[in-house]
């Protein structure tokens, strides 16, 4: 496995020159474009890593999987899915077009509009505190914390998200005050993790909510089923269809450069590489996952005799 991950890294690195680091949030532009890393965990707890797997990065849109879990746990299925849909959009992650043309509610919890509504559904005295507690619990790391400078940078420059939240308010979709909900959303995006943290979380998702290392049921199965389905159909924005065909691994990306991925075989994988493609997905990360899918036969719909194309 070590040598397969090294090969995946070499393969992923070849694509780095054709993308660029996110710069619409000024703090993210400081990331080192040469970084690329991966962590993979098997159900028996064995852990494999390669490259810059220990470099911390902010979750960004990967936070959307945790906020969905928290909303489903605290508000329930009916409430959440009366406010947000389950359909892929084919539009970019921060698109406003469907709100303006009144195709409401927002298509799914993995795009910004849907995630902002999902965050507004969370029933908790302090939603961010609960969110952070959930992240720490599912990543088995109590030191996970907010990256204050990314949070402030995002809050200062997040005008598109502001537009989305106010449009949602004007159509009576948003629960609560836009600025308050946005502040929660910006906090959640700015939580800092490593691939090791996210691979541990992915291991739980991959095993239907049961942590195979401790034997503890960490999440209810129905919640995990929803989250993984939406990861497969919507987790890579307007590249979700192509990524589902090529890699076939339920995954969620973030513009911080992370991708969290859960396999049918019960593996948890996370990648980090801040150079993004035009759709906002880590270019090295997507290629490493495609490589592993083909090498290890990880495609969700692959037959036993699957051969890579
Ligand atoms: O809302 C934003 O713009 C960011 N905090 C998160 C977006 C994101 O990660 C999209 N990713 N691919």
C-alpha cells in the first residue's frame, strides 16, 4: 500500500502545473502550491500516508458534510429537506442563478446556497460549538480548532455568500438572521484539519457510522446513507458526474484543497493539495483518487473484473 500511495502522489503531482490555488478568499492564496498529500485508513485501523499529509488546511466546503449531519441530528429529515433539495445542480458551487429564477428551495446541501440553509436549520444554542464538538468527535482529535485568520478573511470578503443568504431570506427560506447564519457558516468553513483527521472521519462514514477501530456506533446509519449519497451525486460540485464516472468514490472537496472520500470497501481516504482545477476541486487530489480507484478497484459500481479506462 505504501508504494501505491507513493505512485498516486507522483501521478497527482504531474497535474499541479495546470491548476491554481484559490485566491477569492485572500488567506487561502498563501497556501504552498507544491503541497500534495494523502492519508488512507483501512477498517482494521492500519493507516498509510504519503507526501504532505500532515499540513493543516481549512475544511471549507468539506464542512458541508458535518453541517448536514448536525442539521439532520438536531432538526430531523423532514425539516431539513423541506428547506433544501437533493438534486445535483450542474452549476458552480457559489451560483446564485437558481435563486434568482425562483427554483427554490436550493438544490442540495453541498452547494453554498443549500449549505447556508442547512446551517440555518441546526437546532443548537451555539451551532458552531456543537459543530466543532462533532468534528473533534468524528475525527478523534480534540485539538481541532478554528483558523481565525481564514475565518476573518472569509467574513470580510464573502459578498457572494452574503447575496445568497439575503436572497434566501427574501424568499422566506432561511431560518434566522442572514448575518448570524453566515457567521456560523464562515466559522464552519474555517476549521483547520489534516488528512489524518479527515481519513479517520471518512472511515466512520465508510463503515455506515460504526467506527471499526473502537467498535462504537458514532452516527446513525440513515444519516450516513444520506451524506454519502449526496457526496457521490453532488460532492464535487459541477464535476460530480465526471468524478463519479471516473473514480466512483463518494467524496467531498473544499477550496482549501482537501477532499474526503469513503469507499465501498470500508476505507477512509483524505487528500490535500491546494492547487485547484476550474471547478474548484483539488487537481492533485482528484487525480490521486482516480488513480487509487483504478489501482485498488474502489469504484462503487465496478465489477470484480473492472479494468481501468
Ligand atoms: O463559501 C465559500 O466560498 C467557501 N467557504 C467554501 C467554498 C468551497 O469550499 C467550494 N469548494 N470547492
